[in-house]
């Protein structure tokens, strides 16, 4: 296992090193993008830990993935719960090679509806949790000789859109990744931000629109996606796996939109 500092490229690579044997903690792994990241990493031979608030979702995930996944119900906005889970994962796996801050979301409505608590809650679940996750993981990543941290932002953090409290928090995540990449670089720790476009997630808004109002969905796709379809969470998960792998050793402090050229958040919200 190469859990440590990535070897600089010297040419002559014979194959994709993948994430086999990597020890990775992903927050928010029971639904949507987080679930796809956890499933892909497990399928590729990584040891994966994940958390969510609802135990039932974690139990279902563990039942289908077996002992390759370590789960714990917790709220990522509770600092001590998250820190303790990082420590428990580091202990259980004998170290950590990567973390993915995927839990996130938005509280409150438009600018005149969202109150101070909505802004604070949206900040904490996106920025606060990502910063604490990386901070708690640093000793384990450093001990492994380096590693990779991926922060899931959004194209809402890159270009303006509705729900300013969300866009501002997602924008801060991009800045966080770039700043931490500079600060932690000397320890061989890479930090990058990935910004999905509007993903087609089963049961969520765009998927419901696709099933309930195909004409409106066709208009949405035509207006937003030059590639003819929204990006799938599985496609975003592959980019995250790449950033956790040693083939991305040259990438740190980057912001990587994975949006099939959507380019900006939908004015209809997300
Ligand atoms: N959906 C999109 O189109 C889209 C586009 C761009 C960016 N993103 C970003 O991508 C990430 C994943 O989004 P998604 O839509 O796939 O998410 P989702 O379907 O809402 O799933 C969120 C996951 O995070 C967990 N979670 C949420 N709040 C949590 C908390 N406070 N503590 C612990 N776990 C928590 C959820 O489980 P519990 O509810 O059980 O806690 C679930 O496992 C987010 O950072 C989001 O901002 C999403």
C-alpha cells in the first residue's frame, strides 16, 4: 500500500494505481454523491469509513458493503463527534490516506427569507465541518507520510446563483482547499475542491422533474447542459477517486468543476 507521500512522476507508468488499500473517511455517505463515492472506493479495494445522522441509512450501507466499510451515526456539525470519529477510524484502519468532506447542503430560502441561524447552519455543515475534518485528519495523514483531502463544493461556489448563504459557504470551501493545500503541502498532504453541477440523483429534484414533467425536464437540460445531460453522481465519484489516488500527485490547491459544462448554478435553484 502506498498510503504516503506521492512519488513524483518519472514516466513509465504501466497502469492506473487506483485506490486499492487506501484508507479513506468520507462524510455523508448514505445518499447522493457521498454514497456513490463510498461504493466506488469500496469496490476498488479501499477501506472506507463514513458517517451520517441517520443510523438506518448507515445500517443499509453496511449491510450491502460488509466489513470494508466502518460507519457511525453522528452530526458533522458537532465538533467533538466528528473529531472522535476521525480518531476511531485512524485507530481502526491503522492510519488514514484520505478524507472527503462530502456532507453539505443549505438551510433557509432566498436572501430575504434566510435568517441568521440559516446562514450559521449552512456555514457549519459545509465550511466548519470540512475544516474540522481535515484538521482532525492531519496527524493521521502526516503519519502516513502524506495523503489527499477532497472538499466537495459546488458550481454554486464558483458562479452566482440563488440562496446566497449556500453559494458563499461553497465559495469558502474552494478557498479553504486552496489555502490548506499551501499550508499542508510541506507534509505531503494535498487538498483539492471538487464542484459538481446539478446532479441527477434518484428521488431528488431533477430526477422527480424527469419523471413527473418530462417536457420541463427536457427544457431544463436543453437550457443548462450543452452535453445533453446533467452530470451523474457516479461521474463525480470517479473524479474524487482520481484525486485520492497517486495519479493525481501533481494536483493540489485546485478547484475542479465536474458539471458537463453547465458552467453556473441553475437560476431555478437546486
Ligand atoms: N445534489 C446536487 O446536485 C449537488 C450539486 C453540487 C454540489 N453538491 C454538494 O455535494 C454534496 C453532497 O450532496 P448530495 O445532494 O449528494 O447530498 P444528499 O443527497 O443530501 O446527502 C447528504 C448526505 O450527507 C449526510 N448529512 C447531511 N447533513 C449531515 C450532518 N449534519 N451530519 C452528518 N451527515 C450529514 C446525509 O445523511 P443524513 O441526512 O442521515 O445525515 C447524507 O448521507 C454536498 O456537499 C452538496 O452541497 C450537491
